[in-house]
C-alpha cells in the first residue's frame, strides 16, 4: 500500500506521529564547550557517558525515532516533493500525488514558465520564488496610476492655491 492510497484520517495520524517522534539530537557536550557545534556527532570515547547511555545523559538516535515508512519523505502539504529542472519534467507527474520543487539552478524566466504551467494544472509549487505574478503586476500598475493621478491633481491644486495667494497679495499691495 502506498501513502496516496491511505484514507485521509490515517495519513493525518501518521503525519502527527512523525511530528511527535521527531527529536532534535545535539552533539554530546556541545552544551558544555562553545567550540563544539550542535550538529550531531556520535560519541566515540571509551568512557563517554552519553555512549554508555547513563540515566542522566541525552538519548542516542535509534531506529525507534524514525518516521513511519509510508510518510517518511512527504512534504507537510501531504504530497511527495519532486525536483523539476525543466517544463517537460512536469508531464511525468501527477498533481494529486506530487508537489513541485524547482531546482536551484533554474533561471528566473524558466521558473516563471514552470510556475505558470504548474498552477494551471493544479500542482503545488513548494518554492516559487519571488516572481512577478500577472495579478500582482496588474495591481502594482493600478496603484502606480492612482498615485500618478493623485500627484497630478495635487500639483494642480497647489498651483491654484499659490496663484490665489499671489493675487491676494497683489490686491493688498494695490490698496496700499
């Protein structure tokens, strides 16, 4: 049985179990010495208390901490991530099962093509990047036009006010 054949409730249960089992294993004694990074290293010393699994020491990684086999490599969106390098890679995928993960070396132009095609056919794109989507572009243009209109109207109003102020000053000077 594959993960996509599972009922939705069972899939959610397995994903919760995976999250519950996940543990952050740190390098032994990294809490004691700053020079040791926290990335996991197996303790090798013959008298190492962590390796000997003394009661007060943190646990070692073991198979029991692993995630269930059916949901082992799933993305949190409940789909299997697949790396895509070009548009033709999408033809081999199923939008119900796969999520698109665009490779890091793909150019911005190709990335835009892949994202458009993927959204059109119902794929979930995990890393679309900072792309100018058509709706966003239109909205930006509308906002820019409104700002231009407002700024032009404001300029006209300001010039009218200045002219009125000048005419009032000229009238006052003539009266004197």
